[in-house]
C-alpha cells in the first residue's frame, strides 16, 4: 500500500458527487471526503466537529458504520437506516456504494 492509498477512496467519492452528480455544495463534498474518518481512524465526532462545521460532522455520523457489528449486520443496518438519512447523507452514501 502506498502512502496515498487511504486517500484514494474518499477523494473518489467526492469526485463522483462533484463530476458525475454535479453537486457543488461544499458541505456535502467535505462530508464525502471525510465520510470514513470516524470508522477508519481514531478521530472522534467531537474532534471532527471542533475542526469543522457541525453540519459536516452530522453528515459523516449519518453515514458512519458501527464497526463493533459484523459486516453483514452493518450492511443490514445501512438498509434499514437509509430512508431516515438526510438528502446530503444519502448522496454521500450512494456515491460511496459506486
């Protein structure tokens, strides 16, 4: 794995939103870049909110999986919670699935 490897996926998600979906909302694009931060790093929601806007943190939290569950359970929870997501979180989650 190269140094840049962990950054490729979040940038690709933001790219799908910006280029393919023509989304220019900076909050949504920032959330896309940061969407895996809480589940893949030791960063907390409080730290993310302190560094960025609460709105970005909220979107990130909406799309964050609880890694204490097995993968199959996490995927089922994603399906169950999808209708309650904000529009911005839904767009980030859809781009993440692409």
